[in-house]
């Protein structure tokens, strides 16, 4: 089951060309939805305006070598390692989902376009990576949904409370879960696999067709925002936010004393602090 191409087996009832056209349509929906989101929200215009303002107010010029270093740091720390997450549980869940998504989508495209029929032997590693990617998404996604979400973990709301902002996560989990269950049922020759495949297609269409109304497009904006933030710190503007100078120990000590003065002595547990779980 884990070494067989589920899309090749499907080619007996659905022509490979139809599957390939569907995948291309989903790619088009992502591109079109992202462009619409950029134009509608003015994200690109805001980014370039903010970058020009930062350069105009720069206290020092950032050279070409430093720009390359910032770009590498952005790619490695902010993108590949999700360094913006201070909470380690949230970061691990995000990394599982992100890398699982890349594996899952990449191997899906590979199987649909390079090995579309049973006549073309699919290397065992490809469907294995497809299953691995799908399971990584499920582990990271369900872990986030039921245990890490702020409104659930901190505010005490029900994990079954759904809002419009949850469209991306829920459609992603529905698509991947239905896809894995369909592949398992098809490999076992179980009745009802066709119904599961239909639901899988519906959930996948919602996932990629709702880019303009979900958080899907933010994966394209976050690297640019992280890059701009690092540049603003390097040129001294720091996005017009107050900063602490490492060369001024008196400022550092004064800031530390203010934090100690404002911090509560305990959270109702004597000398120990209770982790915030609700408000």
C-alpha cells in the first residue's frame, strides 16, 4: 500500500490527462488567488513603500555583502527553520505541516505527471514520501488545531469553534485526511473509495480555490516581510520601533528594572508562576 501509486491505479477509471489538467487548474487557482490577494490588500505596494521609507531614513547604508548575508539569514532562520515562532511546540507543529505539505504536493505532482499509469513503474520511494508528507501534515495540523491554537490553549474556547480564518487549516486537513483514507481504501479494494475520492477532490478544490480568502497566500508574504524587517534593523531604522543599545549598559539596566517592577510576584501559586492557559 505504501509503495503503490494511488493515482496510477485511478487511471483505469479516469484518464491521466484529466488528472493532469486538474493539477494545472489548482496551480492556476493558487497563482490567481495570490495575485488577487496582493492587489486587493495592497501587500506588495505596502512592502515596497515601507522598504523605500526605511532606506530613506536609514542611519547607515547596507552594503551588497550584508544584503546577501541578510537574505541567507532570512531563508535559513525565518523560512526554513520558522524562527519567528518563540513557542517551540508551535514551531515544531508548523515545521511538520510545512515540510509535510511540500513533500505531499511535490510527490503528488510527480506521480500524476511522471508516472500517471500502472504501465509506468513508480519508484517505491515516491509514494512512500507521499504518505510521509501526508502524515506529517496530519500530525502537525491536528496537534495545532486541538492543543496549540491560542483561542483553545490560552482562552479556553472549544477546539470545534470554527471561524473564517480557519478555512486554510481545515481545508488542508480535510484534503490530506480524505486523500490518505481514499488511497488506503483503494489499495485494499474496499467499497466506497470512489465516494472518498470525490470528497477528496472537493476538499482539495476548496483548499486551492480559496487562496484569496484564506491564509494560504501568507506563505509568499512572510519571507518578504522577514527580509524587510532584518534590513530595517541593519540600517538602524528598526521599523520606527524603540530599541535597546548594546553599547549602553545603563539603558539595559534601567529596562531590566522596569520589567522587574511591573512583573507580578506570582500567578497564584506561591513562588511559582502558572503558565497562561486562559484569561
